């Protein structure tokens, strides 16, 4: 290792420590913090952000990067490391301080305005903030890369290497088969959700969550489960990856699958270790949002909603549910948790329709950034998209274009990651099945460790060694191809709905 | 306010923010942190300590202090503020960096050695570390004030203004009456502890704790109750003062009184507000360890173990205990929680013998620092002190001189605060009773708010405006006098034990 790399690692580790300290404060804020503490907590977080920024823009990093980039004898890991550090360093240094401050202020106002607007179903009140966030993000994109299309720059922030064109190409294929599969499903008799309305107390739901965390291989000495308004996974340290869930008393699958979902994120974080010399640095971070989402969705949907999984674990679930679950049998439970039905709210969507919610947002974002859509037209464009893609229409904007927080924070380009995650997940799964043909038999026999071991070796451990594009090629032998998700969905849902 | 003061406040607030961030990490470490996170957590805390130190030794503080100290027109609060900032600034800047690093390293080794030595009842293994900590503390005292006796310098760190002589004078009086009262009690028939052995599950104990936190006026929107191995109070922000307790299943008074004790600490912290302009700064901090302890012990012992308090709250306690508490009546409960019996372990001692445990440690510390006691003589000197003061002798060092962590961390001069707290508490109580003669009737009528209001106005709100000596004079009209504690004990225990 070059001495410049060693020094870069040192500086980077300090930055990671500060980020992890911030994560501790963030976790506490969402789980246990008393309400009146919020004001000082914001100041504490602002101080840490300032400190992290200060460490991130240290000119010494720029000098070290320049020195390393001039060398021809970097190891593979050094090269990858220089790439990710360069990426973050440019992102941190290219934005003028004044812009960062202005952006933070406007985003905070915008988020507050969105929360009110959603509550009051008042898009007009949010509109000027949405305009401002679009405008500021065009500016931001310009600072980061004046030679690229703004929306491409934003997409790249979440999914390195992706562009509007590449995402559009993938989504076009996905859109056509999702609509086709959905049409077939709608022609079949609808499944009744037998879980709905069963009252399961929080304590029992917590025991169910704990049971499945154990089944999946979540390491309890390196994390924990708590409760928050919105489930999330957060990394407070290399050996401290916590998840949260929430308990809906009359719909226990909500906490069950959110726990499996977040455990999938956590298993990824817990498994990152590309190189012992790079622990606690950017090389030991997840490669992208979409790859992260592939892990949570693979566990939640491909494994966690599969008949094989429940063949093994339904008896345990029944035992934990006790009397309240007496009317539930294996077959109707598996059908219930795989029920497909177009709905208005993305976060409640099933596996088949989820991608359509994302495509709607991607197409609207693309239009907002290429100028073909004005902010005031968003509510009507939203309704039109939902009619086109899902065949339903929101009765109000609260359940329409005001439902998600993302745009209010300026997180344009984020949504595609969610659907790309499904695609990566299915493609990884196909590769895994080629190597472990009896994986379903193993799962129904109670062994998910082969799945975890394969994901660890192929995906988790790599950290940021490869770009998402390189990773999927290395792991599956080909570039991202939406056909794998299609195959997975057809095979699964033709059985469930009998088409 | 002078512009130098305003700038000092600004610098100080940043330092406070960093300290509070550290407190969040510390709280999490003791309550929820998964075990494997400890390694990185130490690095995170070290980073924050470094940052806090850096902010604390900022030379600008020295310049601002010098400028302010040269002025003759400071307001009273400015004067007080300059005094406390000067105190901390000198403490932080007078120790050379190399010494601080060496001290931290040795203290950490010493604490680990102590933990092992205690487990193995092996004083010999701890001895070299104890010698080293004494030696380093002599050095530390010399750096801080070469003209004072080292032990005086150390005492002053915890109780500003106190010296070995002043503490010895107070303790001499206390020792004589404690021994006399204890002798009288021992001549009377012993009380049976009717609470011992009652199995109360954790959930019920938690409900009991929550009930009494509410009774005392603990603000739940500015704090919370959790569980830790050792109960503590910690300030994570001006509006975030959390307490912990622990549940002993066959001795519910343990959590009950530790919760009341910690609530007493928390009520103090929650009430500090000497001046709105000085929020989040050193003026808005507790004045001393002993005054802090006066608040926890006043609530725990003077209020929380009084017949008046239980006249009101025993029915609620009975209701919460349910079936398990059926054999318990008001009178025997109050007697049980006020049982006096010499024991070996300080932290389990009753109100009467507690001070003797502290005097033993104070006398041994004094001797260690004036050279009349060698480290290798500590175990035997400890046994002799306990024979002399409490009439009992530890069968091993684990229950003798190895029981407390303090010396292993180098916290010499800390122990006296615990007993001084009892003295302050009783003196404050006497003053309170003069102003509110019917306080006991109020308490038995269910109203403790008069107590809290009096403490708020006289003690809490002041923060560090006065030194402890000034405060006690201002509040009670006289210097600290151990006679008030004596009066309190005689009155209470002559009734309980009938002498």
C-alpha cells in the first residue's frame, strides 16, 4: 500500500467515525428521544454535519488523490478506493458553501411545507417549494457536472453509472411485462387476505420479528431491533447495525415483512468487508441504493414470501400467533401475503405493482427536469400516470403526488433505486439458483444460510470495490437485465393466481 | 452584556453541544448498545473527547477571560460566569498534553486491572496500579496548583472551595453523632425487612417507577427511564435528562428508591436556568457533585422514605404490587425501608451508616496523600477503619477496599461529595421547613410540588451562579453545618427505633 493510501485511510476513518456518531443521534431521535429534546438535537446534528463536511473537504485529500491518480502501480483495491474517494471528494468540494447552506435551508422549509400540504391536501401550498427544489437541483447538478444532463447527474448520485437513458431502457421493458402480468392477474379470481383484521398484540409481533431475525442470520450481538414510526436500518458502527419496525395491531404481516426487509439491509451492512486494511472507510460501504434495496427485497419477497420458506416456518409462526392464528393455514397464508392489487400508496404496494409506482415517479421526474412538465401540472400528470399504469386514480393529492417525502427534500433520482433493487435482486437470485440448484429445498428444510453465504461472498463482502454495473456483471455474468425479474414474477404468480 | 461575554457564550455552547453528544453515546452504551459495538464506540468517544478538549483549550477563551477579568463593570452573572469558565479553562490548559495522554492510558489499564482484581479478590494485582494512580494524581494536583496540598486540589475538583481541613472538620462532627446514633439503634430490637424476598416482576417494578417519577414532577417530555447495570442520570441536552434504574426481582425497593434518587438528580438538571442568556453554557450547569447528591438524597431519603410520603402513596404502591404485596402494611413498609444495619458495601448502606463508609474512604485517601499510609497497607487499614467505624470486618478485599471503582480511575477526592450531599440536603430541608412549616402535611396530602418549587427557586435555578459555600449560605443563612443532618437523623430514627 502506498503511504498516500494509508494517510487517506486515516482521514477517511475519522470521517466515518463522525458519520457514525451522527447515525447514533439519528437513531436515538427516531426511537427513544423525548419530544422536547428535538431543538438541541438539531444543533447537535448540525455541529456533526459541519465537522463531517470539514473533514470531507480537507484539501489534503485532494492532494493525496492527485498523487495516487498519477501512479501506475496501484493495487486493484487502491484503484477502487481512489475512485470512491474521488467521487465523494468532488461531490463535497464542487458545491460552494453558500449554495450548500441555501440548499439546506430551503430543503428544510420545503419538507415542513410538504408535511403541512399533505395533511391539508393542499398541493398549491407546496407548489412554490417544489419549484424551488427542482430549480436548486438543476443548479446542484450543474455544479457537480456542467457537461451532463441535470437528471443524469442526480441519478448517478444514488446509482453510480446510471443515466436517464439507461434507466428508461430498463424501465420500458419492465413496464410492459408488469402491465401484462397485472392484466393476467386481474382476470383471475382475487385472493382473500386472511391475515387482515387478525388482532396480534405488539409483544407477540415482537417475538415474531425476533424469531425471523434469528432465522435469517441477523447477528444480535452486532445490532438490535426497536420501534419507530417508519422502519429503517442504520449503521452506527462497523459492528452496530440496527433495524426498526412498527407494529400494526390488526395487520401483523406489516411488522413481519418490514423486519425481514430491514434485516436484509442489515445483513448486507454486516457483511461488508472487502479488505481488512480498508475497514471503517468508504471502500467498506454499500455500493449503491439499488444494490442495497436488492438485498432487502430479495429477503423480503423472493425468500420471505416464498412457499418454500413458509413450508418450514409456518408452524413456528402459528405457534407464536397462538389462538388468533387458528383459522390460518399454510396455503391461505402464503396466498394472502402474495396478494396482488393495484393501490394508490407506493409503500403498501405488492411485488408486481410496486415497479409501476416507481416508473410513474421516474417518468414525472424526467419530465420535470427536461422541461416537458411544469410543477403546476404535477397533480394532473400524476393522476394520468396512475390511470395509465395502474388503472386507478387518487381521490386527492394526499394519496397522489403528495404521498412521498422525497421530492420535498430534493431527492430527485432516488425513486428508480427502489425498482432497480427488484431487478438486481431477481438477477442475483437467478445466478444463486444456478450455483445452488436445490436452494428452495434447503430453505424449506430450514436452512437459509446457503443464501446468506452466497450473498456474502458475491455481494456483501465486496463493499464498494466495484461499481453497481461491474458488480452485477461479475456476479451474474451479464449487465442488468430486467428479464430475470420478469421470469421470477411469471413463475411465481402464475402458480399463485393460476394463469 | 460585554461583547467578550457574548463570544465566550458562543464558544462555550459549542463545547456543551459536544459534551452532550458524548452523553448520548454514553447513555446508549449503558442501555441499548449491542456488545460488539464497544470497540468502535470507544473510538467515537475518543474523537469527541479530543474535539471537546480542543474547544476547551482554545486560546481565544484565555484572551476573552483576560479581557473580562480586567473590567470593573461586569454584571453579577458575568462575574460568576467568568469565574466558572476560568476554573475549567485553567483545569484544561494547565495539564500538558503528554500528561493527559499518559493519565488516560494508565487510568484505563488501572480500571481493567481493578475489575480483574475485584473478581479474583487479588489486591496484590491491583496494587501497582493504585500506586501509579496516586502518584499521577499528585502530579496532576501539582500541575493544577503547585502551591496547594495535592489532596486539597483534588477535593476542590469535585467540591469547589473544599479542603482536607474543612472536610475533616465537618466529618469529625458527623462521625461522632453517626456512631452515637448507630449505637443507640443497635441497642434496640432490629426491624424485620418485610420487603425482602417479595418477588415483583420487572414490568410491575417499571410501573411503580413510572408512578413515582410522575409524583415527583419528573417531566416525561424532557427525559425517560431505561434500564442499566448501574442506575445513573445523564444530561443529553438542556431538555433531555434521562435516568436509568435496575430491577431486582426479589427486592423491589431497590428500583423504587434508585428511581427516586435518580429523579432527584434529574429534577435538579431540569430546573437549572440561572439566566436565559446563559442557557447551554457552564453557568447553566450544576454547581458541584455534593449539591447534586443533596438533591437525589433529599428526594430519596428525606421525602421518599418519610412516613408522610407513604401515608399518601402506600395505597397506590399496594395496588401496583397486587397480590404479592398483600402481607405488607403501611407501618411495616415504612419501617422496612428505614432499617439501619452496618454492612460492608457502601452502595447498599442505609442513611445512618452511609456517612461512615464515606468517612472511612476520606480518612484513607487523606492518609495516602499525606504519606502516612502506603498503598500496600490499604487492605489492613480498610479493615481497621470498618472495625472502628462500623464494628464489622470484610472477609475479603472484594467486599473491602476493592469494592469501589473510583480509586482505580484516579477519582480521589470524589467520595466526600456523597456524604456532603446528605449534609447539604438536611440543611436545605431545615430551611425549607422554616418557610413551609406544613410541608409534611402537604406531602401526606399528595402534594410534593411545594418541595420541588422551593428547591427550584433556591437551588436548581441558580446553576453555577454561586460556589457551593455561597449557595448554602444564601439559601440557609449559614455555612454548611453537620448539625442539621444530626437533628434530622435523631428525630427520624428515635421514632422508628424508639430510643
